[in-house]
C-alpha cells in the first residue's frame, strides 16, 4: 500500500509537469542574484569607526505569454542584510528559522493590443520608469527597489507615445472619511525629437494630525525631459525640468502650540542639464559636464513653500554615489529644505575589452543659505557650503556569466557643513567602498 501511494504521487507530479497550462501559453523563467559588500564611514564624527555589511538580493521571474498578446509577469524577491534579523527579531543566519523574507516584488498582467494597434494596458504591482529616472525611477541600486500598485494604459504611435497612469500610494479604506493617497497623470513622448512632456497630480486626502481640516498634500507636477545625440560631432545632451505647485500644511502637526491650522502654497522647481562628448582614441570613452539644481526655501514663515521635492527619483544615479542627497539636502535639520546645487564632471572609459572605468566629481552647495548655532561659543553661522564628492567605479565582465563591479567614494566636506551635521569642524572626510557581484540567469 505504501508503494502504491508513492507511485501515485510520482504519477501526479509527472502529469502536472508535462501538461501545459494552455495550448497557446509560453513560459519563460529568469532571475538574478546580487551580492553587495560595503565599507563605510560617512559620518564626519571622528569618534565613529568604519562599518561593514553585505546585502543579498535574489529575484526569480516567471513570464507567461498568452496567445501572443497577453502577458503575466510575476517576480519573487528576497532582500536581506546578511547576518541580520528578520521581521520577528530573530537571526536569519545560522539559526533554525526560515527568515520569512520572500515577497512578491512584481505581479501584473499586460495586454499589448487592446482592440486596436498601439493601444495597450497594464495593471497590478510593477516598477515604473520614465525618461532617465530623474522623476520616476525604480531605484535598481537599492536592495529592495521601488514598485507601484495601480494601472497604466498607452497609445503607441510611430511618431509619439502617450501613457496615462493611476497609482494607489496609500489605501486606508476608512469608512468615515476619505484618507487615501492617489497619484495620476500623463506622460507623452515625441519620438522624432526625443522630447517628453508630462504632468501628474498627487493628492493625499488624510487630514489626521491637521485638525481634520487640512489634507497632507495637494500637488501638481509639470515637467519635460529631452535627450539629443549629434552623431556628426559625437555630442550628446540631456535636459530635465519640473515645476511643482499646489498646497500643503505649513509644517508638522504640533498640538501644544496649536500650530499648522493653515496651508501654504507650493512653488518649487528643478532643472538638470548634462552635455557629453564621446571619443574613440586612444581608448573609447566619454567626458561630460552638467548641473543639477533644485530650489530651496529661505523663509519658513511666509506663505510660499519653495523647496523642491525630489519625488520618486532614482537618486543614486544623480547626486553622488554616497547617497548623502538622495532625497535632497535633508540629512540634518539645519539645512533641510535648503535646495541643492550640484555641478558635475564625468569621465568614462573602456580601457580593455570587457572593462569599464568611470570617475565622477560633484561640487555641492546649497541653493539657499542654512543657519546653525556653533556649539562651542553659541555663534550663529550662515553658510551655503557643502563640499566635493569624488566617485570612482570599475566594472568587468571578463568572467563568463558574472558581472563584477567595485567603487570608492570620498566627500571632502566643508567645515561649515560638518559642523552643521555633527557639531564638529575640520573632521575626517566621509568615505565609502563597495564591491558587487551579479549573476543574471
């Protein structure tokens, strides 16, 4: 009897494996495993030592194509700090527990042709990238990555593409008052000129903490993205621009002082520009220069909030690999909402086949002055100085199937900036190193 049941199980498994899901369904399997080790001393406090850690990200993808037109994509992901703790406070390495860390990173269906050619639709949980990811990006560098839950539809013409999207950022499902956070908008691309125009609206209806009369956000973002390559002169250009307007609460909820019963108008902007020149001799490479500029607020007591919000940027790509300013100049209270000016120089080169080297230099300052009180003598200091960051990166694919990458970065911070950040002047620079190995299958 025992052998009968064992044979029955084997037959059932074989039947499940060999029978296709659908006669017109094609299945593809893929994935990635990535291990990144980091050594960091980003704090300017000389009393603090280096920290080192490793992050592991594993992804497994299932892609089904049905009748050549409909798609289902499911992506499982495990993201963990190696040797860390799970969500229950238990160690995940060397212990008898499973970590319970695997989640559904993406799960959506997509229709390529919806009644007419060029009309398509996608819904579920998915990553969303637009342009160069300066406004909407999936943040692939991050050990988790950003995903959205909602839907998008598009009309793709030979001359242009128009995409409309609606995302649910927060669903509170409150039966007594509206308290959700919704985002919706359009993104239009002109293929001939490589010019994109977009606008999207963010509305957070939650009034909790603001006297039940002021919602947390009412903001419209209008912007453009342009990219052009002049092959004749080996030049390339890239431009981003966004303007934000709307309303928000004056500040954080503070009931003891009965503050923040009013709104302030939003009037903020960002522009970024980069120009590059590519060369072939003596080695293949590119040199580039650019500026990334976000507006700041110099008067928190007036009725205009002028500090640009970086929205859903893939920050690691733009304002230095050390991620000091991934969300703007907000690392410490003295220079919160001051805005950022980042003048960038970049050199990339392919010294040998399968090797790529890159060096970035960022010259940082704040758009508006920040103010702090010197701890030693109580002097009020006003400054816009930040510092210079240097990022060196080397990557190779000489080992078949393996992508190996490493880098080193240093922030030579100005004394005013370090004193505002940690109360000390003339401290050690911030430094950071990493190595990363990736296998895609």
